[in-house]
């Protein structure tokens, strides 16, 4: 079988080194039971989630070296099913879940999760960002 894309791939070279590959899932929306204020208890509200995952390998050439974006979304949806008091906790828990992604152990070195909570304040946007690193 002929690889039709082989000519488009640059040859491996010692002339450069890929420092880092970052996988992102941006503007992923979930309806979540998040909050401690009186008007937040017992209702779902939108969260907009931005994620960045720093991969352990520099260059990605195989599917096994990267993370399936759908796994990030599925983890966010799973967290959104239960009540979490703070978006800081939601972001941390999602970041920790992301550290386990990838087909090989240690595939993700760090995860940064930003959560926007559009309905938290009347005149602005409440947001939090949490970064977790593999030990």
C-alpha cells in the first residue's frame, strides 16, 4: 500500500527539535450543577471549558502519541453530571483526569483547564484557570 502523504512529511532531521506538542479543546460547553450561591443550588448553568494538554513526546507521528479530543469532552460531561461547589474544583478534577489520557502511561505531562462561568455575575465573566502536572 502506497502512503499518499509520505511526500508531504518532512524527513526526520537533527536540524530541529520539537520542544512540545499541546493538544487543545476550546469552547467546549456543558450544563453543570456548579455553585454555592442561593440562586445556583438545584439548577444547571453553562460552563465554557478550555483545555490544553502538554504531551510527553515532542513530535507526534502516531495516534498512540496523542490524546483523543473526545476523551476530554467526555470527562467534562461526566463531571457535569454531579454537583461541584466551585469551578476551581471542577477545573482541577478535569485536569487530573486529563493526566491519565493517552494510550501510553505518562503521555500527558501537564494539563491546563480554564472554565468560564457566563451566568455567575451580571456585568462580566467569571473565569478560573488551573494547571496540574504529573508527579
